[in-house]
C-alpha cells in the first residue's frame, strides 16, 4: 500500500542539509526545490515501471507483479496498492554471503547487477 499519509514531508532543515544552502536562495533553481519531495502515487508508478521493465525476471528472480489498484481502506480513505505474489522462503539477507561457494555468489550477482543497471536508468 502506498498511503500518502505515511509519506513524510521533508523538513526545511533536511532540505538545507541535502543542498548545503538556503532553499530560497538564488543558487537553487525553482524546479530543484522539491526534488526530495516524494508522493505515494509517484513512488508506486516508479515501482510499477521497474517491475514492468524486469517482467522477464518475474517468477524467477522477482515475484510476479499484477499491477496497481486503488483500494478503499475501512476508514473510507483511498490509497494505491501494488499487487504482487507472495514469495515463500528465506531472504537473501538471512543467509551470510560468506558461507556461499564463490560460484553461487557469482551466479547471484549477475542478475542483481542487471536489476541495478536497469533500475538506475529509470531515475
């Protein structure tokens, strides 16, 4: 679920920390002032775009993604939901990588690098 109420608006101080200057100074172009402001629907669209682009890996390296849907919560508020299959099993983070044989580490890293390269071109 991508609930707008759970997406915090960055503080003025956080923006200054990211840019090392005053948000209203002339050194920041107006179109750059809100770059670190993320909305729920934008985040969901990016997630959907990544899964669309990596569709050929769904069911093997990635879980199947079934798209985005608008959902009404019991409170009546509408939120966006991204429907995916549940993958049962161990997470990669739960198994210490150093215990894997080197061949398995190499085999794992190839698709991980592919996913990284593919998704980094989307931002």
